[in-house]
C-alpha cells in the first residue's frame, strides 16, 4: 500500500445518469479536466474520472462515474450504482423528452443504490436557454423539491455551475457521512465506495456556494 493511500480522508463514488446526449460525459470532463469536446462520442458501458476537493479541511476524493444512457447498455451499468453515495440525474433543458424520463431513472437508481444516496437533478445546456428551452426551470425545481432532490442548471460548454453542482453534492454527502460517524471524521476512511484511482488536487467548496445551489 503506497503513500498515495494517505492523500485523502474520504472516497465518494458519484454516478452520472440520464438519457443519451444530455451531456453527462462533458460535465464529467469539464469538472475533472476542464475540457469540453464538441464531438464527444456516446459512452459505452461505464467510464470514470477522479478529482479531489477539500471540504472543511479534509480531503475528499470524488470518483465520478459516467454511465451510458443508451438502453442497450442499461443492464451493464446497473451494477455500477452499487456503492454510489451521490448521483447527478441529468436532462437536457432543450429536449423535454429527456426530462420526461427522470422518473424512470430515479426508480432504477433507487432499485440499485443505497437508500440514503444524495441525488441532484441537473438541467444541462442552459447556455441555450434563450433560444431553445423546452423545460422551464420552475417546473424542474418544483419536481426536485417534491422528491427531496437538489437542483441546479448547468452548461458544460461554458462551465456555468459545473463546479458548483459537483461541490454541492459532495459537500452534502460529506456532511451526511460525518453525521453518521458522530461528527468525527477518521483519516483514510473510504466510505461505501471501495474503488480507488489517481487524483488531482483542487480548491475547497464554500458554504456560500452550497446555499446558492440549493436555491436556484
């Protein structure tokens, strides 16, 4: 076991779910590598990247899993929900049919994931809101509130709220885990997720950001 094992206090597995084409892969690459690919291919099976953030002085390593949205891969990816402590359920604000599938994705998530998983509803491609919006933000926010979900609108293209989305869900997971441990974090604790991978250090999320995200 190398010294790299001592570089974080918590490991959190977060999955990206939603229909094909809503921008899950670009959200992942924007958050973990600050990249956007206009010609990104359809994800086959499952891919994941990692990034480490500081939350309340403790290093939290996030493993962000990009699950394929295409139906024919659903049976493959369902196994990867296990061990996830957070999920971003992504839809495209310019395609109402991707929003209409939210309930089905939520059911699949709750069928396979832990009941205490933190879920954020994410309306992606908000850079197109003026010319092509089909899903009103008020409608999605109301749905999220009534189902106990966090909510935010993002743009992987211009980076709008991408950092905020991931930082907020990771902070919520962290606080839930901390509460379950009696408020005392333990060094080198890997919570729920057993996997590990190389990381890169990034800045801390702020409490102000967390409040902002919840009230969008």
